[in-house]
C-alpha cells in the first residue's frame, strides 16, 4: 500500500504463466490482468513465467505475441523475460537444472518411482486394485488423504487424488504439474490466480507442494469466459477472441483493459467505465464473481467509443494521423491546425479510430465517393436537386462564412421558397461528403470553407442534372 510517500512492498508474489502454444486470447489476457491488478493492489510483485516445456507445440511467434499483447495492454511485469529478476530464468525451457534438483528431493523422500521409462509421483495411502470399465483392466488405486485447497473464490474445498501420476515423461521432458509446482515454490509464489479450467489439477498440485514439505499457496480460480452466444467457453477460434485483433483494429488499449476488468469482476456499484487507478484500489477477491462471465463484442466496442470520446484533442490527433495516412486520406503535409479542427468537429461522432478514414476522408480529398445507399436515401424524398439549386446562389453571395450565417442563409431560402430548412440539409451533406451522416452539418461546412463547399455543390449539380 502507498502510505504517505513511502512505497512499502508487500510479500505478495503472483505470476502469469502462459504456454506459448497459440495466439494470445481474451481468457489469457483476463488472467494476466487479474494477476497484475492484484499485484498492483497489494504492492506485490507481478511475475511473467513462460511455461514452454512442450517443445513440439511452442513457437517463438506465439511468445512474441504474448510479450507484445501484455505490453500493449499496459500489463508491465516486475520479474520475467526481458526484465530479469532474482528467481530466473523465467522460461521453463531454461530451468532443467532446477527441475532435476527438485526431482532429487522427491526421490530422496521415496516419493518417485520409474515405470515404462517415465518417472511417477507416488501418492501416500493404502493401495487397492479396481476394475476399470473404460481401460478394461485392473488398475492400482490409492486411498490418499484429501487435499485441502484454499480458494479465494470457491472457498475451501477438499479433493483427493486416487492414482499416481507421471512427472517426467519417457522422453525426458518434465510434465506440466511438476514444473508448475516447482516454479511456484522456487519463485515464492503466494497466490495462484488462474482459470477455473485448472481447478481439476489443483489436488495434484497440492499433493506435490506437500510432498516437498511446502504449504500450497492461496488459490483463486477465476470463472470462465463464455462466448457471445450459447453456453460454450470462449476459445481462440471465436470471433473477437484475440487481443491482436483489437490492436489491429486500433482499439484503445485502456478501453480493452477496462472491459476485461469487468469480465468477472465488479466494484459492486454498477459502475463499469472506470479509471485503472481506481480499479487497482478496489480490486480484490471478494469482487470476483463466481458465475461465468459472458463476452460481449458490442459492449467492448461501446467501452472503446467512450474512451475515444474522452481523448484530449491532441492525443486523438496523434493517434489518428498514422491511421489516416496509411489509408491514404492525408499526407504528412496535411496542415495540423486544419487536421485538429476537423477532429474537433468530428469528435462526438467518432466511436472507433478504425472508422476514421471512412468518416473523414472528404475533409482532405476532392475525389471522395458518393455512397450509393446515402444517395438513395436522400433522393427518396422531395426534390433534393431543386432545393440544392435554390441554396447555391445564396451561399455564393455569403461572405461571412460562419456557422450562424450559413444557417441563416438556409433559413432565408427555405422561407422564401415555402420549404423547411431541413429539406436542404441532407442533399447539401451528400454533395459535400458523399455520405448521409457524419459530424454536424454547419460546423462541417464552416471547416471545409466556402470555396470547397461551393465547388462541390456545383460539381454535384452538374453530375446529377
Ligand atoms: N501454463 C498454464 C496455462 O497455460 C498455467 C497454469 C497456471 O497458471 O498454473 O494455462
């Protein structure tokens, strides 16, 4: 906790322990986030450990995606690859000596044996045989003492293992359960926060901890994330599941992070869009829900639009420039003052940075397309060409090009012709932008400037004679 200006570190040590066997998805990101939040809340240490013992399924590409996605989300780790720490190396593939040392500890305690080339962990308890319907043979079982699992979300549960299990494969590779527990001991992990899918492994893990003579850490198994429709668990293949997609679509990372916080946690007062500093202050296990969370793409987009609207203009301009440049809407020569003026006018209508080129390209180019749908909508009602033809000379005569005076021109023409001013607006917008919607019209006309507006209207009338 921060007390006065002195930062006191707590002894809380949590870890995010991904296996680089696939792209980084929402579920992993949420697990990483909850560990990070808990570490920041307690002034503890957030460790990144890469569980890459499965050589066949790991890839360096996936590893880079993990680093990249965590950094994009702002989940900085205190110990781990790229940053180091006192308990490294932080890649399991580099920790073989440590595993051998720990294997020897178990062997010396008589808790291992070899069978079929593999090394097994031996449970303690009375042994008996039972016919297994599935395997169609007698198998040896053990009446082992139930393991007490202290879980901050599910409460205390007791589960017993009834069969010995492999900790080193015949090919010499250590098994997940073994390295996972060894590292949690060696790295002095105090709280294991992970997905509920690991709950079924936890009694094995507790067996191993206690075999080493170490009390298991506190567990917090967080509920699953269900996909948008149906009852299934969100998987990497589901739409919207990969963090990289949001990155590519120019989502704001703070918005994605805020949304992920609410997938299974809540401050219990209905608030959802919250500053990360406040979330860190409030985040704790009692706020984590027991029921599964459901992923909602629309809600994520809503969070993003709220964050976009809250951006200071300069930040928005700084983020928008590369996006519009890449789309060919602007060049590096585009005037910054004009650029910021456009963004200021458009800001209330921007819900995602990805849409910027479609929304704004006509502010910077004469060769904008007229959207067919927009045209059909405008031409469905009244006589838009007649209206625009009436407005043109009055606009041409206007010298004081302000929002109020442009509006006054429309009012005057409309009343002279016995029409409503709103009969003139959609067709004007279509003529100057090719669209049926967008930022407010008067500010749009003002920012475009008289010269462009008149030229575009003339051009439009010419084409639609
Ligand atoms: N490598 C495991 C996974 O990817 C980590 C399990 C744990 O956090 O203990 O799910």
